[in-house]
């Protein structure tokens, strides 16, 4: 899996310093519980379009976003 944000744009004028984020395990566990119980909107005319710029976020986007957050590895 490539990370599109791993390389700075060629015209960047500042250097990014590496940093570490420390999130308590209890908060991560709570986030996973919330995500698992989040209701995905039912399919509607507006959220089923292949061009989300027409009507906003699609139902498929919600499903994929939730799955990504549930599978995210905070310790990489």
C-alpha cells in the first residue's frame, strides 16, 4: 500500500519534521466500539450516485471509511 502523502510536493518550501502521536488504548478501543455500532445510511437516490460532487458523500464512501478506520493500525 503506497502512501500518497509520504513525499512532499516538489515546490514545498519547508521540511516536515517527524512526530509521534500517543493515543491511550482506552480511547482507541472506544473509537472501535463507536465505529462498529455506527449506522450506515440506507441507500437513497442522493447517496447512490457515482459522482458524489453532485449530491455529497455516497453510501459506499461511508462503508469504506468505517472499514478503513476499523482496520487502521495505530502502531505502525
